[in-house]
C-alpha cells in the first residue's frame, strides 16, 4: 500500500548514465515508486501474454504430433491389410489350382492384424475401417 515505507529495489535503469547517489525514497532509473510499480506491472503483463502464446503453441504442436502418430499408425495398418489381402488372394488362386491343397486351410493372419481386430472373414469382405 501507499502508507508503507518504500524499500529500495535495484531495477534496470532505462538509459540513465549518471551514476551519482540517488535521493532516498527513489528507485534507480525511476522517478518514483509508483513509476517503478507501473513498469513492473507492464513487464508482468507482457510476460503473461507471452506465456499464453507459448502455451497455445505447445498445445498446437502436441495436437500435430498426435495427428501424425495416428496417420502413421493408419498407414501401417493399411499396408498390413493390403499385404494380408494380397496373400489371401494368392492362396485362393493356389487353392483353385490344387483343390485338395493344405495351403487353403493353412492361412493364418499375423498377430499384429489379429490385435487390431482383423479376421480372415472381415478382411475378405473389407468390413474393417482404415481411419
């Protein structure tokens, strides 16, 4: 408050070259305590704005990283499904050639595909989703 005795603070002087002794009750580089407090308030407000801008930027970056991770995962799953589909089609063609071939029943999907819920049935009917 204004009734309290001011303490001498050492704040950066705005371009003042005289290094002589300062009168009591004044701060170095400022005409009064009120001027120093106003300067501090302005600095704090600018820092707060910059902090908010950085927080928004960080949130955008996190969002972009997550989007890229999802796209990468979808792309990987798409490639695995395409490979599995191609393999199924190859085996179907082979089993058409050799009707009693054990190849027809030996096909099993890779574990990663099973983990994401792809089965021989839905890979043939293409009922799965690719994001």
